[in-house]
C-alpha cells in the first residue's frame, strides 16, 4: 500500500480528477491535507505518507509545506526546488537564458524611473508581469511610453512585491500559444490555446485544440523540463519565425481542457508517475535500512583470535 498525501487549497476540476484517479487505485491510500485548515508544527511530520502531491493554488503555501515534508524525509511531487524555479518568473527566465533555451528577453528593475527606462529600452509593445502569479492575472501589454508610465505608477502603489518590475519582450504570436505536458521527461501531449485576446490562457477564455508533437517541439520541451528539475510540468511556448521560444513553465499544471483535446488521460499519467516516485523512495529507504542492519550485525559478530603458527 502506498500512502499519498494530497496537499490542496480548494478542489478545482483538476484536483477532483486527480483524487478520483488516486482513489480508484487499489494500492493507494489518499490522505487529504488542506493547507488552510490546519497549522503545521515544523518539528513533526504533518502526515505519515510515502509521497506528497503538491496542488496548492498558493505558491508560498505550497512551497513552505513541501519543504516541511522534505525536511522529514518525504519526497514531494513536484519538489520544492522545482516549484521555486517555476513559481518565480525571473528565476525561470534566468535558468532558460543561462541554459541557452530560446526565451523572450527580460529586463528587471526595482525603481519606477528605472522601470520606465527599461520599457523604453525594450521597445513597445512590451509586457509587464508580476514575478509571481498565474492565470494571466495582472499582466499588461504596454503600447507606449505614456501607458508604461501610468502602469508603473499604478504597480508601485500596490505594495512592495509590485515594485519588482519584470519587463518582457512582446512576442507577436499568431493568435495562439502552445502548452505542452511533460511527465518524467516525456512529452505526453500538447494543445494550442487560441484567443482574439493577446492573453491566451484557457482560464481567460482561450480555446484549446490539439497540437501535434514534432521533434523540434519535443526537444525544446524535454530540454526545458530537464533544466527546471523534471517532474510534472507544463511548458508554455510561443511560435516565432526562428522557431519555438519558451514563455513560462508551470509546476501545478492545469489540464481540464486538455484530456479530450489530446486524447491522453493526463491525471492517470500523473498518478503513474507519483506511484513510481513513491516506490523508488521506498526502495531507497529499504536498501539504506538493510545496509545499516548489515553493518550492525557485522560489528556485533565475535572476533576469532588469530593464532600464531
């Protein structure tokens, strides 16, 4: 029996589908953990589980609880190190840039005046984003110096977190982008997200259609998943004249509109991966325990004195 901890904030469609798949398996026991309904004693393991599936809608909650379980020797899917890389857009962009994976240019600024200088230098249109956020919220396509000035002034008034200015190159995509699903280094499917709006997230009304996998698409997605740390990832890409460019990587991917679209049972593939991770960790612990018992047994054996000939 494998005990799977299920960390969540609220049960959206994706969480319900994952729970249904988990609870349909005879060899799995699910322990639900609502990140807002209990406190956590950091000296204690919150739940006796073999693996934790992190599905919190809060980046910070998911990160802290994941680290707590990891501190007590429980593997998390995805690990906190992967969540940290994916959950902060600057970190994602820096990793992709350093690895030589095509990604839009990014300027960072920490003052209203230098942020305006950055948008002027990037050229218009450009995109202002919060470094932490999802579902296309608080994104702004900035078309002019005057618009940038107004948006930056507004962001600066919202608080400390919004005084981190992430300025991204605007990619003139053909009315759509691509979301590809990567599980354990394998690209299992992809969708186009199409919209008349420049924001194509399906959570914002984008329409999903199947995107056929090509060698080039698979390669850039595999390379991206590898540098981000692997696991259960959704890679968001733009099509350009030079080829694909990676926009963002999501570590708690949404897939409700992609199961029928791709013909892939995404929650089942996710659960398969979680089970294998739990089995690998159990095997590692069993080998470590056996080795420790062998060392103890060897030390306790009586020593036979050596006879002089």
